C-alpha cells in the first residue's frame, strides 16, 4: 500500500531512483525478512507490480472516503500469533490448521468455518489484525514516513 522511500512508481523506465538507489524493499519488508517472515519485496523488479498498484489505488480511494487505512499481512499475523505451529502454505494440513485456529480468535466464525477457503481465511486473519489494531493490540514495523505494517503485539 506504499512505495519504497524515494520512488514515485515501480517503472524501470522512470528515473525516480536515480539519485537514491533503492533498497531491496520497504523498511518493514526488510524487518520481516530478519524475523524470518518471507514476503514479496516492493521494488522495481517485483513480479507483483499489478497487485501493488491495485493496493495503492485502493488505499487512495478508501483514504479519500475518510477511512483510516492500515497495511496488514496475514502470514506475519499468523507467525506472530502461532509461531512454528503455522504449516507451510502448500502443506496438506494448512487449511485445516486455519479452520481450527480462526474460531478461537473470532468465535462468530465457528458456524461457517466449513465454508472458508484459503483466501477467506487470510481475509479473516487480516480483519482480526484490524480488530487488534482498534484495541491497541498491535505493533507496527517499518518507517512511518515510508509506510508501516501493522502486526499483532510482538513478544517482549
Ligand atoms: Zn517513478
């Protein structure tokens, strides 16, 4: 939902990183990497440019409508909440792990947990992170002047 400091876009043809050669990604992406949380880095070589532009546009529109917009990342949320218990995305038990854990966090989900697929589980973890944010139950990674990632409170 934000670009790395100093960039106006992710186009290789634009010289917006000419005077300030860009880092591998945004500050919080580098912090996630140090924590062992894999993610796609936001830079001009990204393979998810279209998704990033979509996120930027959604943020712009929602902000214009008066909403406070935060960036969250379900994989980071899950790893912070459940640590090494989180199965790899491709693991056979991955979906059942999510279906077991989500109703513990969001009791209202229990009656419809069988309808959840992976994207809706991720959406539910994102919504839960937003809920934690509203209750001061989160920390933020990264540089506020560039863009932050909201995550559940980190262990002290
Ligand atoms: Zn540019």
